[in-house]
C-alpha cells in the first residue's frame, strides 16, 4: 500500500495466486469511504441512544400501569367504603325516624288509613275480580303490606307482561329502585304500576286493551332476580292485588 498524490494506491495478492493486483482509491473515493465509516459509527451510536430511550420509556410505562392498577384498587375500596357509609347513614336515619314519636304516630296513622281504605274498597271492587286479568303468571315472592304496597311475581326473564284492564299509559321511565317502570291509568281513580321490567313495548299516551302485552319481565333496578313488582292504586291509596283475584291464579300451573 502506497500513496500516489493525494489518493491511495493498494497492492494485494489474491490467495492461491502470484499475480499482484493494484487498486487506486482517488481522493473522492477516500472521502466517500470516510463518510460511510462515520455514518456507520453515528448510526450505531444513535441506535444505542434510541434503544436506551425506548427502554427508559418502556420502564416508565410499566411503572405507570402499576400505579394505575393500584389507583383502581384504591378507587374500588373507596367506593365500597362510600357504599357502606351510605347504608349506615340510611340505617341511622331510619333508626332516628323510628325513635321519633311523631314519626311513629304518622306511620301508624298511614298504615291504619291504608288498611281501612283496603277494607272499604274490597267490597266496592268485588265485581272487578271477575274480569281482572293478572299481568303475569308466576310465583309470588313478596306479599302486599303497608311498607310494600304491591306484590312481587317471580317469572322467567323476558316473560310477557299484560295489562290487567284497558287504560292509557301515563308514565314510563327508569328508577334507581324499580329500574324500568310503567304506570297505566284505568280511569275512575285506578292506576297500576309495573317495576323491574326488562323492556317496555308501549308508548306514553298509548291506549292499551285488557290482556295486551305492555312489557317483559326483567331484573332492572334493585332486584335479586327476574320478577315483576306489581301495584294497584285507587285515588292515592294502594290496594292489595290479591283482592282482585285468588292466589292460585298467580302461581305457575
């Protein structure tokens, strides 16, 4: 190898041959070779820096995911504590109300008025039981009482719910306790209420006939399983639905 001018002259002998070959690298080729070598070194250096940066970001991302998971667990525990506090506050309020004489007297009076009204209306609506059709056939899991102004009828999810009498749909919506609900006005002060529905198939303001399907049994709101909460009201007072038919008519056959 020897220089010629500003270029570079190379001599090499291929293996297994005695013939000498000459290669001349001009100044331009030397600059290109130098630039290529610098590029390779720079590329390796940049690749190393990029790998370090990616590893650092990956580590940070994993740390953030871990912290996010911990935050979700803390949030869930806080929500559980809040729910327990709400129940405790509700229980405290109920206990406070029970300990207030005026509240007890008011509740007793309300229960008495409801029972008197039911007894008086039982004879008035005696003939109504002859053509009153139950909204759904099923097993009764909860009977009527002054603090539970209706009955709960257990039935398979999606069972059609029918209107017991003809009337007009006056209200439908969603409630935190009764879930998807529906009110029907049957005139003369009588209304019926349907709670925990899966679906409502009638519109507000629509006139429905006796036996017409108005919805489907569901488990929406505060419910432990598929059932229909059914109420009958007359001029602001709840009536026992079982006064309008016999118990066996509501049970599965």
